């Protein structure tokens, strides 16, 4: 061992004692340096491991924090069948009754005739006789579909019409028919009992389906009302009028509300020749 140290640590003086002391000091320095290197390496390894552990722990902490935030956040998941329910609520539509954007389907005319035009005849047995004939005509060019003919009933006659409506025997007191005519084609109808209805103000009559008729059309309708028979059957005394029992008649879309102010001059109108329908002057 001495010879080895002498080989690498000789100071070149040739004195054995001096060389040994130098080698001894160098040996101690070498051992101390080796120990320090080992300790330094271990410290670096530990520091690297600690840094790596800190990084892992930080990542885990961040992941845990995000998970906790996700858990606390309100969930937006919707069950099957309720997807986009908030959007559906905004776009939800409620069926609304169709408005009568067009006053009537055509320009109409009304003429009333009949034995009761100037009032009912009172018979010797106390019964009444006489009727009214409604003659309607109109023309238009739109697609009519299956329209209704409506008649505005004068207020003094409301009580009688309510009793007929409750009884339901419309064709006992009314009979009617009509036609939609384009020239080459025509659609004819005859009113059945189920074609009549009354809403408290208007007598409503179903007509034919004119969807297949295009272009200009002319409407002609006839309705006979046995007024005397209805008065006798229901014992209804009809009050006097202040406007000669004014009737109005129009062809309208059945899905539209009946608004006579809006229909205006497109309705046919006609008044009777008296204000006292229960007797002739």
C-alpha cells in the first residue's frame, strides 16, 4: 500500500519520511472527499425524490380540488326524454284560436222574403202561420275549404232560437240547400239536422267541401224558416224590434271567430218589413 501511495503522491524530494506524511494526508483527504461525494449524491437523490414526490402530490391535490369543485357544481345532465328541456320551454307553443284575418270568404248579399215578412198571420184558433225565406248569394276567388254560412239572429228572436236549439229538431223548422259554382264545376249541398248549430247569437250552417274548386266561385244558398210553426210549438211570444229585425249573413272560415264588426260590409244584410212580427198592422 505504501508503494502505491509513493507512486502517486511523491513530491519529488526523495525523502521517504516526508513522502509518507504527504501520502498519509492525501489519503485522509481522499477518504473525506469520497464520503462527502457519497453524502452529496445521496442528498441530491433525496432532493430529486422529494421534488418528484412534491410534484406528484401537487398533481393529486389539483385533481382532488377539481373533483371537489365538480362535485359541488350543479349538474346539468338531463334524463332521457327531457333533453334540452329549457330550450323546449322557450319554444313551447300553445294552440291559439285562429284570428279572422279576412272578414269573410266572399262578398255576400242577402234577400229575405216570405209570408211573415210583414208579420205572422194569426189564425182563428189562436195559432200563427207564416215563414221567412233567406236567399243568399256571394262570389269570391279564394280557396274556401269547407266553410260555414252564418246568420246573425236579431235579439228579439234569441229566446225562440234557444228553445229550438235545446229541442234539437232543426229540420222540423228549417230546410236549406246551396251550391258552389265555378262554371264548369259545381258542389251542391242539402242541410241535414247535424249541419245546424246555434251559439246564442248566430245560426251556423255547414256547407259543402269546396277544396277542389279553384278560381272564381259563386255561392247560392236558400234557407226556409217555418217561423209560425216554431212559435206555436214553443209558445214563444216574440218581442217587438227597434230595427225591423235586421238579419246578417256571411260565408266564413269555420276556424275563425265570428266578428260582425270585422266582417262589416262583406256580409249580406236585410231587415223585415215590420217591428211587430207577432201581428200584422
